[in-house]
C-alpha cells in the first residue's frame, strides 16, 4: 500500500488545524487527551476535520485510535469522500457496535461486538469503491469485526474517493494516531500484509541540531535547527532561502528501539513572502546521500503545512530501518 497521510496531532495547536487539514467544520480542538499522554483531536457533535487526498486507485485504508466517549445516539466517525459527498464509512451506534454505511444512509454491515464507552480502540477500515464488486472490512485492535464482498460501496456517480472526513460524536470523541493508505502496491513487497498496518503509534519528531548542509539564512542567531524545532510552530523566527539552497537537520532516534518503521512524513511549514516563482522540496538524507522529493509551491502571505509521506527509504526503496533513520537527516531545499 502507498502512504498518503499521517497525523499524530502532537506538533500543532487548534489554531493550526486548517494549516494541515483541508477544512474543518465548527470548532474541533487539539487537546491533551491522546492515548499515550499525547495530543489528539477532540470532536463533538457536528464537528469535522476533512483532508483532500490524491489516491492512486479506488481502494482506501484508514487507521486511527478512537475513544468514542459515551454517546447518547449513533454518529458517523469516518467517511471516504468523493469531493463533498460521502462514499462509504463507519458509524458508531448508540450501543457502541460499529456499522458500515454507504452514502450516510444505507447499511452494509453491523458488528456483533461492541466498544466500551470512554475507552481507546484502534480502528482500521478498508474499502474498495464500486457499485458491484465493492469490499469493506473494519478491524478493531487487529480483529475483523465486520466485512463484506460483492457490495455496493459507491454512493456517487464516480467510483473514486479523493478525501477523508473524520466526524464528531454525540458527546465527545477523541481521535489519535491516524494513517491513510491507498491500494497501490508498495515498492517494498515485504510491506506488512499489503493492506492494514495494525495498531500503530505515530510520533512527532523535531530537529535536534544542524546537519550536513546548512545554506538557508536564519532570521536570528546562528543555529538554523533552533528556529524550526518548536511545537506548535512559532513564526516569529524562521529560516529563509534563495533558489537552490538547502538545509538538513539531525533528528531524534526512533522512540521505540527495535520497532518496525512503517513510514514517515516530512511536514514543511512554509510561507512565500514575495512575488515571483518559488518551489520548495523535502530532503531525506540517508546512507550518506541527499534525496530531494517532489517540489511544491508555498502560499503567498500565509503559512501552511506541505506534507511528504514516505512508505520506503528513498536510499533503499525498502521499509526504513532503525539504523538508517537514526544516522540520517531531514531537511528542505528551495528548488526555484
């Protein structure tokens, strides 16, 4: 599977939600209620966080830690979207069983098992969008709770999905450690199960020191890494660059030694400050070489996150190893 999006909710504040997510509805909040004493997103009734994505095919996989609270009635918790329309998704019913629905109204399947109130579970949902050969499966803590094949999972005229919608409950729902994949095969054939990743943790890591290449200009002081290591982002100090200049930074070691690394996502928080062409790209330094990713064009006059997910180490085309990550660097290059 190909990694499209990650969120630990640990590196930004409520005010920054629309810098990373495409849109929000009402007032979801970043809070400290995460499942490892970290942050999460808190969603109440009528609150949404939505992300536009570009999957490579009609299959989607999502995983997230969910604390459903103690809902008074059923609520949608997640949907694969076709622009603004719901395709197929997962509901939490008032008895805390899980239900797969098409288009927000047609039930495809309901679990016999139920969640406990105010308890974290790791929910994973996979769907193939089709009127005739659609499939779906919901796993809870790695166990299949409800699934189906030969189903109609397509609610719109288009057999596609191009975004996700994470929805609030009747009461307070908490969501943490979220990943999204499409169905494109990984460059590494050993990628786990080539479908669900299982109960994963997503850690936010910040630069610890200047790395091999430092070419950007700091707004203050002489340590470029010290200007990009804050959470939430602090735009009162920053680094800036002319075309072709590059910075790389050393990063913390993986937080759990011996754990399998299933990918990582570079989060560039950028603003364009003047007229003219400007493109910027992420940089991964691995096994002694720099790998420059796909360039993007920052917005003029407003900061936003530009995200670069990696399913594999660009130096090896295989799942990242602990040794390569610990010895590597992450950075940014102004391309034009």
